[in-house]
C-alpha cells in the first residue's frame, strides 16, 4: 500500500508497518495521510490527524465525492476543528466536528482498508 503524508511517500506491506506510518506527526501533532493500493490511485482513503483526533474521507473513484466519517467525540456540535494537509498553516482545512472521530477509530478503518481495499465498515460514514 502507498501512504502519502506531509513528509513524503511510504510503501507498507503489512498492518504493523501501516500503523507505524500513521503514528507520524509534525511538531504540532498533525499529519495528513492518503492511502491507496499499489498501482492504483483509487479507491483512496484520506486520514487527517490532529493529536488524538482524525477525520476520514473515502474516495471510490475519480470525480466521486465518496464518503466521510461521522463523528463520535465530545467536540462541540456545529463548530469545526482545523486539520493540516500540508506544512503550511494557511492550507489547513476546517472540518465540522460531527465528522471528527478518535484516532483509534481512524486507525482501525485504515487497517480495514489496507486488508480489503474497500469502504471500511468499521466506522460510521455519510455519503457525500
């Protein structure tokens, strides 16, 4: 599996290596990961991380908005949490708190995507 993050590209061949890569954080405690199986751009799973929080987007194919995670945190409803997608803070994206999940749930979904290559069933999601 290819994993692209803020600092480059990693190729992982097992779930343990995937978990190691997904634990990488910037000095601010954030990172963005884009997972796809080798030789294929899609389907793709995006995992944006900030400390122990995450948000996921599953893109089944090009030009398909796909699915996003549905949250399960104590964050204030109706507000947003900023996630970094590059090293430049001006590129941060604001994500509705109802799409934010604990990182542990995102990790399980990423491992499921690693094994199946399909939409993770382990996390609640919303079709976009």
